[in-house]
């Protein structure tokens, strides 16, 4: 998860499905605008649609945009789960350590036969 967030922030992450869909839609609308004869009003409407699609694509890919916020949230959730797992693991580790130290103490105490000899 850290790698995905780092790649996104560096700008090297592959485009998301939503970003690709928006790019395809922009390309299609531009092709329609250039190929078909239309009134100035319809052309302005098409240009307005392209502007809205570009704005949606930019909000998807920009720092602080939807995808960035999701990646940061996933990263925080993963970090919290690791932290909880570590805190749950510590008592087990301490219990194992005390049981080992108790068995070491037992091994160091000489047997009765060793004392009287």
C-alpha cells in the first residue's frame, strides 16, 4: 500500500479505470465535435461537457483528489491494523519470555543429588 501511495504521489502510478473511462469519453466527445456539423450552441454544449469531464478527471488524479484520499485512507487503515496486531502480539511475547526465564531458573537450581555429592 505504501508503494501504491508513493507511486501516485510521484505521478508514476498507472491510471485508474475511472480515469481511463473519463479520458475515453473526452476523446469521443472531441471526435464528435470535429466530425459532425453542428450549431454554435451545440458546439458550446459539447465544449462545456469536455470541460466538466476534464475537471472530473483532474479531481480523480490530483493530489488531495478522490483517489489520493482513498489511498491515504487505505494506508492509515493498514498501519492501524499492524499497530493493533503488534500490541496484541506483545503480551504473547512477554508471556513466552517469562515462561522461558522460569524454565531457565529451574535449570540453574541444582538437584538434591548434586548438592549432597
